[in-house]
């Protein structure tokens, strides 16, 4: 890693991430995470390094890592109202492939290039696969993406158009995850947005941008939760801001899951950092349809210590929120609209300013009104 003291190690045995290769997990079977997150550095000249890459000194990338960019980052923070309540919408659907995943993909692909990777595989409900396919195309890497056969057509078309090899796996989202793990046994690099921690520094830039756009830390920050990487990356970003002395507080976090697939919600209600198997059903929020979330423990530890909570949303609430948002001129995919469900409860006061992360553009879904 570079000279900003970022450290990555196995969360099970403590072994550091190896200096060569690009393994997605430790030899002991544990997953990698930052034992020391890269320190926040003030952004460099945005003219020379536009968007996300103005924060590149905060990424902890190796010195030989190239800039891989399609113009991601610097998304609008839209002042709006929902259910009569003021809210700022962080419009992540305006990233190049239409989703916040581009932030992680840009940094992850840069890391892969620094390790000499030329071929990678990934699994996804759609957005992460489309994003990685785009950035691998930009960086000259070949990639194969495993998706559920039920993944929304627009996302599948994106992946195919970027030139990636698509494997459509029958059954639930978990089957695609199992298929890609089996493929990874052959030694192909598994460039997982969930397992590999490198993209978390890209996601942390959401926090950096919000802070600079608001001029303060949000009172409440709301985000959908699938694997947990989005909310975890944002948490790490605000923590880095505080540790650098730029800010002196953290938001109150609300993570939201669809009730049809809510393992993190169940764990939070059980006051546990361990996620148990849950019965899942199909949901409009396909981007959070993850039955075995890898970063749940990290966010649950922060929430259960008083930092926030997990809420659930019904399919009716999700569809109504999706419809209402579109009718206001903001067209986001249903997964994004989980972020607005906490605003439906007039009995709950939310510390202002409230920021909701709108994770993806509306054209990413097959859902119709």
C-alpha cells in the first residue's frame, strides 16, 4: 500500500494481505478488511483529478496503481422533500453506469491493474456486474460475470454490451454466488465487490462529498443494506473525516432492508452482530437481495453501540415510494427507494440534515408503475 498507512489483514487470523497476487480471501478462509483505514486527505485540484479521483491520496493504493476512470463521483446532492419532510438525495444513479458501484469498481480495477491481473470473475444481482464490466473494459481486463437469471434485463444488457462474458444462473441470488466461488477454485481472480475491501475507499468518497456539499456532517444518513459494503464504506468515510480533525461528529445511521430479504434487520432486532440464515422471498429491491451479507458484522457493531439502526420496508411501501419518487421527477431503481421508507413514519423524528443515498438510476430495472 502507499504511504498513508493503510493496512489490510484477515479478520480471522490477522495475516496481512499478500504483496503479490489478488486473493479474495485468506488462506485460512477468513475475509480481508482494513485493519487501518487510509487517512483522509484533502482533495487535490479537481481540474487535474476530477470527481472521485480528487480523493486519490485517501485510497491507500500502491504507487504503481493507474487511474482508471469513466468520470465517476461528484454526484449531485439534491435538496428535496418526501412525505412533507426535508431530505437531501445523494444521486448516485448519475455515475457512469448508473449506480454507486462505480466508485468501488474504479478503485478496485486500479488495484487489479497494479497486480497485473488480466482476467477476473464476479457475481452480482446486476449493478456491480455492470459496473465492473465497464471498468474492466476501460482498463483492458477481461471479465466474466455470474448473475441470477432473473436479473433485470437492462443490467444484463449493460454487462453484455461492455463485452463481459455473462453466466446466467438459475434460482436465487445465492446460487450465482455459489457458482462464482466454484469457478474461482480454478485460480481465476475473483474480483468480488463484496469480499475484496479495496473498493471501500471509493465508497468512502460518498461521505467526503456529502460533507463538502453540506458543509457539515448529516444528522441522519439513510442507505439500503445488502452485503453492507455501501453503508460500511460510508461509515468508514465519516470516521476518517473525524479522525483527521476535519469534523468532530458522526451521523446517526439508518440502514434499510426489504422485509422479504432482511437478515441484517433480524440480527439487529436480536441485538447480534452475527447474521443467521433467514427465509427470503423475491423483492423489488433486488440490489439488496443478499441472504449471507459479508459486511454485516462491521455495520451491526457500530449500530448496536448506539450509532444507528436497521429498519425494514414492505413491498407495498417500496412500490409506493418508487412510484411517488418518480412522480416528483426523481427516477431511481426500487432498491434506492428503501432509503426513503424511514421518512414515511411521521412519529419518528430524524436529526437534520437528513441525507438519503439514492443508489441507482431508474432505467436499471424492469419494474413498471
